[in-house]
């Protein structure tokens, strides 16, 4: 009697199959924020762009203060 082997059509390597490789220049984080900040973000068309711009602006200011060598405090007045 000859043994019949059935080939399973599932799984295995297939060119182009599977999840695409992730981008190396992008990370993902999860944070918890106060409701007032969430309200601000909800009003923005692109939350990611808004957050990136805010973080980069904050970092730029912090680096300026470090270069100058002293902390500058100020209060923004609403007009």
C-alpha cells in the first residue's frame, strides 16, 4: 500500500505575505492626559502634527535656555 501525503495549503513562506516591515524612524507610545488637554487635542485636525510641533518647540526653548546658562521665567498674558 502506498502512503499518500496531503500537502497542507496553509501557512509557510510566500513572497509578499505577512505584515509589512515597520518604519524604523517612527515609534509608538501611549500616554494618559488630563481632560482639558484631551479637549484641546480633540479640536485639532491632526493630533500627531500638533503634538510633534509642540514638543519640538518646547525642546528648542529648553536648549536655548541651556545654552544661555540660566533659566528664564515668564508669564504669557492673554490678549
